[in-house]
C-alpha cells in the first residue's frame, strides 16, 4: 500500500514523529497536557503507531484527529520556547493537506479492518473466515459509496466529514505567502477521488488476494457449533460434505503432515462425529 500511495508513508512518519516528540521530552509532554487542560479536554497521551499492527495505527490516527489543534498548539509553544529544525519540519508535515486527508481516510478504513483483525486473532478463525472476509469487503465497498455521497451530504459518522474543518485550521495556521506558494486548494471531491476511493479499492484487492478461501478451508466452518441444526433429523446429515472434504484433504496431504498435525486433524473429525452422535441420542 505504501509503495502505491506514498502519502501513506508520510502518515506513518508523522504519527511516529509526534509520538517521539511527546514521549521522549518531558517538557513537550507537559506542554501538550497543559494545552489539553486549557481546552477543557481530558488529558490524553499520544498513541504509538507500531508498523506491524493495524490496531495501533487506527487508534493513533483517531487520537491525532481528536487532538489535532492541541498537537499543533503544543508544537507552536515548543517552537516559541526553542526553535528546533526537526520540530519545525514536523509542523510542516502536520499542515500538509494530503497527509491530513489520508489520516482521516485511514480512521474510517481501519475501524472496519481492526474488527476483522481482532477476529483473525480469535480461537475460531477457521470456522467462518471466508464469510467474515466477504463481509469486510462488502463493508469497504459500502464505505466507498459513503465517501462519494459525503461530498454532497456530509456523513457525521465518517471522520472524513471533519476534513473541511481541519483544512480551515490549516489555512488559519499557514502564512498567506506560504499558502500562495503551496499547491492549489484541495476540494472534498479531489480528496475522495484521488485518495479515499483509490486507497480503499487497493485495500479491497489486497484483502481479496490474501484471503483466498479453498473449499477445504471453508469446510472448517462445520466446527462452528452455532451452525448445528436444532432439528434432530438434520443433525444426522450435518457436515457430511465438509467431513468428506477434510478426510480427502488429509489423505492427500498425509505424507506431508507431521504426525502431530495428522493426529490432531483426525481427532477433530472424530470429535465432530461424536458430537453429532450425542445430539442424536
């Protein structure tokens, strides 16, 4: 995603830099806390965005948007006290409209992806993974529609709806001469067409490629006890096709499976048959 959309890397760098600014400097951290208090807001820390975890990126993006002006105020106060080129560069990043727009888009996208990520870390990941993956892709397609509609009718449930407010803050914090030298004004339609929709579609393609569900893998859904029918007559037939698929897969791959995995797989099938028998009696 970063290779296809370089602005995503800018967001990554921004989140990490802001966290370092407040985490490694007690002075800057105290300024940030004091400014939040002056706004009458709950004093919060800035969340670390770990490069390998969707969850941390989602929370970090949301925290930045929820405390955007306060972060800017803290940076300005730090620069007033002592000019540091790195901090000034961070301020420049924070006032970059495409980067801020990408943060807003990620807030909306990652809310959906995080739910799927949490599911993948659960115990019953094989039981209905293909279904949950399909649901996520449908939700992302629906999000694209919401992005499109929000240009004409702002959707208050989307973080993207805060774009114009944040862009106004950026204009207010940017010197006129610098604004005139900078790129042309970004419109909501541009953000949706050039950032929000392409990024979401690219993610949909990535997820679709990564979670190709084979019939054998889909057969694991038979172990989801919530799918066991209540009708006794149906229980005797429940899962027969799935069991045969798994048995065939086991027989085919037996030579390549470790003894432990092979025995564990066979025990799972036996347990399902025993469960069906208990239901019947």
